[in-house]
């Protein structure tokens, strides 16, 4: 192959940023000529490769931007270990209808039962199906909002956090919020309410969020919005980490032994 048409083909592929086609077109055209492939098949194959590669790299970018602390998939979650979770509820969540409908999801339960795993699993699912996702812990979220407020940029920051189609706020309740933190948290929840979906995880039942947030009135107003359109999954089982340690013949760390309850 050569000549003017060949040169222009490559120049135009470059101008249109069809890089994948640019890299495979020579070989493929040769093959197509040998096998007498119809033009429509050739075009279809080339464009399909380009689109496929773009989707894959878009997913990769979205996963990177999401900032997950670990890779956890729903397929890796062993439901038989956690009978308190209704598989039908998890199946429904997996459809991501809750993201389309801008609803909330809450995973509640003691340490080690899989709250973070499930939140990340749903987040990865959403990212790979085209939604913008961001993962943060409650304390990092409040840090970011506080810093933005000090720089007079709270509104812009809230807007940024408001844009993600799915926001995961992990570990609510491990650290108490203080009143001004609770205010910031409330503003964020209000901003996203009925507009975009949020997954919350907490080791504390809703009845203790007043204490966690340091203000029962703001907590009630926040929960009112969170729970208006929401699915709550209460996980009651034992810690997966603890069992893994026991299986390995290691003693349980004190905090988890206490949280797991002494039934031995
Ligand atoms: N049912 C499960 N199947 C597979 N792995 C699990 C399960 N539950 C928890 N894990 C794993 O155990 C560890 C603790 O789970 P994690 O989600 O961090 O708990 P939590 O956030 O509730 O404290 C993680 O490595 C997680 O992947
Ligand atoms: Mg966790």
C-alpha cells in the first residue's frame, strides 16, 4: 500500500484521533484484501476496535479518579458467610437502578463484616458502567470541606462533590464529627439529595448518629434526607477479618474480639 490516499488516510485518522484504527489499519486492510472481506465488515471491525479501546480506557480512568483504597468486587464477596444480607437486595443494588434514581444506600454493621467491600464493589460496578464515582471516608470528606471553607471555596467544593453520579462515604461514626463538621456533612447531603446517589457505611445504627454528629437536630435533618429514598443493609454477622485470623491460628486483636461478642 502507498500513495496519496494512504498518506491522507493516516493523516485523517490522526486528525480525528482514531489512534487505535491508525495502529491496526495497515495489517487489517491487507488481511481483508486477502480474504476478500466486504467493505462494511472492514469498516465495522475497525470502528468497533476503536470504540472498544476507548470504553476500556474510559473505565480505567474513571476507576483511577474514583480513588478506591482497594480493589473489591461484588463477585469476590462471599454471601454465604453473611446470611444477614438478603441476596435479592444485593442483586437489586447491582442493577444500579439506585444510581439512575439518585437514591441512597446505607451499609450498617460492626467492623469487618464487609461494608467497605460492598460499597467499593458497587462503586466499581458503577464506574465500569459509565458513572462518575468518588470514594472517600467521612473524615477525609470533612477535612476537604473544612479546608475549602477556610479558603473561601466551600461552595465550589460542594459543587464538585455534588457532581459525582455516585459518592461513597465510608466509615461514618468512627470519629465524632463536632458541630461544624456536622453542618458541612448536612450541606453535602442536602446538595446531593434527590440529585445524585450516595452510599454511606457506618458502624453505628442511625439511632446513634445524633451522638456521632454531635447535634441531634442536624442528625435528624440529615437522616431525613438520606432515608427518604434509600436502601439500608444491616449486616449482623461476624467479622471476616477475625475469622481469617482464627483460621490462621492467630489470636484476635482486642477491639474485634470485643465487637464480635464472646460466644466461645
Ligand atoms: N463476605 C465476604 N466475602 C469475602 N470477603 C469479605 C467478606 N466480608 C469481608 N470480606 C473481606 O474482609 C475484609 C474486611 O471487610 P471490610 O469490607 O473492610 O469490612 P468493614 O468495612 O465492614 O469493616 C476485607 O478484606 C473484605 O474484602
Ligand atoms: Mg470499612
